[in-house]
């Protein structure tokens, strides 16, 4: 059944209200309520110019953030939003069943912001609720318990780090839901073993100088991790220092080979950088066996690209890491490499290898992050650092 204009919150804000009575199979509350991880985090889950639907198994409560007191629309269990018609920011809250965005269930509430015909849909939920979805998205839930805990603590720390950074540099959300930060797809990803790892490490974070670190992690280092400065050329954080791994040999991604033709290179580089001509020579400048810079000599001059930017010109399964050697052949390069990912911070397959050898999650984290402490967000000094710049609780 379709209804139009029966809502007391400004009707122009969205497209069509639909009343449905679908039942959600999900419970709103998990067994563990979050403990010290009940801090709210804001995750950008959709940025779109297309219509989208928010629904629930129970009536939705919708209000406008700018016009206090707007009444929730009772009885409506699904709304189609049109980005071009959203003006004031909106809040959508569940009543007795989780919200579904385009059919996928999410914990917490949704904020919707309209920007020149584009809608940002931001999921606001407790860090605990976020982590129980994020951790199994980043690591297989059937891995060893200490490896799951190490990943849970790394993901929690990464989240708190961005909460702190967000307060110094305000924006409408703290993290996005892609691999650029942490992959987040809502409740469908949740798995009991990773939920248990999140619950049993509640509030535990990795700190340096009493502050949560930016706890980068990657799939497989290939034998040795690397310094952040060799990958991103910006900062040189004391705890992101290359260390010998030696625990990720079991990884299915430990060794790789890819044949990269000169045509592929010319096409990929020309799309992002100044168009290059016929390639005469390619040289790789390296540090610790990883490629820092690629220097391409061609008939229009010389193009220099950082190793990381060069890798990201191609789909991730092509140049899987910067830890590779190359051999030239008449049509291009044969790359033989180690590992998958940027190689900075925690090596996930290494964490698994250490867990199999009996190391605890604390020992695993202290191996991959140099000079850090494993602490709780409830610690007095850490809590005071987390409060700097505003009240986030
Ligand atoms: Zn490794």
C-alpha cells in the first residue's frame, strides 16, 4: 500500500512511504551489551544519488535533526528516500527490530544527510556493535582464538583512533565502510566466534604514549613487515616499524606471480598521470626489498610514481604487494612477489601463525606494533586522552 504526504516530519524530505509488516529474523540486542565499548561511532555506509529504502520489522521512528520534536511516523515500516528531496538531516530509529538498508540489517540508527542531490547514509551504533560485524569481515571466524582477539583489538584501536582524529577535524562521520578503512556490511557478517573475541577483549586497545594508535593491518607480509614511511611517504610513526615476521608462511597469499604487459602499464599510468609514450625502460627503487618508486622512461620523457600509487593503479589481485622482483620479457614484466597488502602493522596470517605456536593476543600485537602497550579505554590516562577535543560519550 502506498501513502503520500501523511507524515508530520516535512513531507518534501523523502519520496514515498510504504507500509509493510515484514518480520525481521534478527533480535535488536545481542547477549553482550558492549561494556566499555558503548561509545557511539558513525559509519558512512552509502553515498548515493539513487533512491534507497530503509525498512524494519517494526514501525520506524523518523525525525528531523534540525526541527526538534518532529513526531515519529507510526505504522510505517518502510520508506523510500529520494536524495534530491532531502534537505534537513534526518534520523531514523528502530523501535523493536533492526533497521534494514536496501534489505540488509544494521544495528543502531541511521542519519541521512542530503548534499546537492546526493544522500549520505550514516549508521550510528556502539563500537561493540560495529566490531562484531567488522572483525569477521577482516579475518576468517574459524581461526585460532588468540588471532581473532588480536584482530578484534586492532580493529577496536583503529576505530578509537579515528574517533579521536574526527574530533580534531570535524566531519559528519568517523569511518567509511570500505576497505579504505574497515569493511563493514552490517549484521549479516556477524559470527559467534568473532563476537566472543570482541566481547572477551571489551575496551582493550593498543596505545602509544597513552593514545590509541593507527593500527594498520594487512593480510600477509611475506616474511617481513615494513615502515609506514616507505609505503605512504608521509609520516614515520614510531610504532609502525618493519619487523621480521616468519609466521605467515602458511598463507595462501605468501607467494604470487603476475605478468604485467607494457600495454597494461601504459594504459593504467596514462589514465591517472600525464599520458606516457612508448616505454623504453622501467626501473624500481627499493628499500627493504619493497618498491619505493617506479621510474618509467618513455619517448615523451620520464614518469616517476611512488610504489604504493603504482600498485593501486591496478586491481588488487594483480600487484598484490610491493615486495616483488621483476624480470623483463619482450612484452613487459614478470613480477614475482611475497605477501598481500601494504605490509604495515599487523600481519593477519602471521597473527594466526603466532597463535598456533601458543602466543597470546597481547604478545602478537606487541610483536607487530613496536613499543606499544596493551591497555583499556577505562584506564584513567587513556580515557582523558580520548576525551580531548570534546565529550564523545
Ligand atoms: Zn607475515
